[in-house]
DNA sequence: CTTGAAAAGAGCGGCCA
DNA sequence: TGGCCGCTCTTTTCAAG
């Protein structure tokens, strides 16, 4: 992982449609070694996948909700069952176990309030929860999958 | 936007390396009409971009933080300046204006606590804030960019 | 790492139903 | 619309410097 690799990753995490020739040119290499680097970065797991990002509005998915959950119970059985069920819900785009007062944080994308109510009932039916707080997004000011690749190691 | 278009979008939002031939086969079309549909979906803005997703751990980005912000001031000038500065920070992957008690929610990806402290100081220097609460992620149970495409319209 | 090149495959477009 | 058939460009692999 040198600077060139980081540059390649940064290019591809912003636009994966770039041809190898273009990437090679921008990092100052010829195609063959550039292609080999990309292969290596994929094999080593730096690149996990290449995906198409969709416009939620266009699909009628106008409501993003952040759900804070306090669990109450903390047994391994409970946690495993809860994690499996929630992760399987397609409306949940992000599911994080947290430190501090909130045990879990969910990012949920649905059509509208009515749709969220449907999801909410499904969620509380999945496992007993001590406390659930929903916070609703008004405006998405920034959303990116691109990471700030640090210069040091990696 | 019929069922076939939705199926195409769903395939590509999970794996954008699929060739047109493969997508075509899976949705039960031949290449040409499938290719035309994908072109149309891109032109109409259903597909916003194709990106490579990177592994944050591999890059030494081990800490994800959700930052809740209470603004205090709400003038247009303040908001515009604040929004522009925060959106420009590469550590911020998501920046949302919220309804309710929290005014803004940030998703921040950094190396570690030390690195977060550096970011935090940068953040509070960007604009006067009434209240800032940081919640730290312990474990990423699920993370996907794939949306639950609804059947109706879109 | 570079150049050069060749085989395989994918994207792209025209034309017909 | 969808399907068939080419033309081009890219990806992928190889040899040699």
C-alpha cells in the first residue's frame, strides 16, 4: 500500500466506471502494472465490492430515519436473534452496535411515515426492546461512500 | 419503471461488475433491450453513480462516530457557512439535517480516538455550536448501500 | 515498470420484427 | 418494445527490455 495504491483506491471509490487506461494515466503508470495493482487491492480486500448507487427519491423512498435502541436484555441468545432479524430487514441500510447510552443505531430508508410505521411494528415485534427513539431526516446535505484515505499505512 | 427495471436496479446496486449479458439473462431479456434500459435508468437519474466500496479497517479507519449537533443559531448565513464547511470535510461521510431535538447528524469515519479529537476540534472551530454529542460505534453489524426498492411506482 | 501486441470479452449501435 | 448480428473498445494476458 503505497501512495499510488491509495490514489487508485481514491479514484475508484469516487468513480468505478473509469477504465484501467484512465486510472493508469492519472496515477502515472502504464496499464499493465496499474491493472495488477487493482487486482491485488481486490484480492487483499481493500476493495470489497463495486456497486451502483441509486437515487432514493426517484424510487419513492423519501424518508430516512435514524433509530436509537436501548436493548434491556443483553444475553448472547437475545443479541444473536435480534442481530440476525434486524440485519435481514431490507429497509435497514446500517446497523451498528454502539458504546454508551444507546445500544444500537439503525439507519432506515422507507417511503414515508406510513411505511415507517409498518417497519416500526415489524421491528418491535422482532425482539423485546427497552427503549426505541426515532429521529427523522429532513434534508440529506451530504452522502458519500468515499472514505478519507489516510496517508500513513493501511 | 416496471418490474424488469426494478430487477435491473436491484442487481446493479448489489454488484455493478455484472456484465450486461448476465443482467440480461437474469431478468429474461436479450442484451440490447437490457442495455437500453440501463442507459435510460442512468439518464433519468435512477442510477447516480458506480463506485468501489473500500474496507475501512484495511485502511486503518477503525473508528466510526455519529455526532449529534444542536445549532443554537438558525440564520441562513450561519446555516450556509456551516453546511459548506462540514460537507467539505472528507471524514464526514454523511451529513443530515434532522427534525426534532437534534438539528444535525454527522457520520464520521476516522482512524482512532486521537484522530477523532483532531476532527472534533476542527468541527467546533468551523462554526459556533450550542451542543455536540458524540456516539461511538463498537461494531458494524450491517452496512449496505442497497435500498429496498418498493414495488409500486418509482 | 515499460512497451507492444494479441485473444477474449464486453459495450454499443443499426436494422428488422 | 424486444431480438439478432456485427463493429469497436476494453479488459486481460503474455513476451521481452
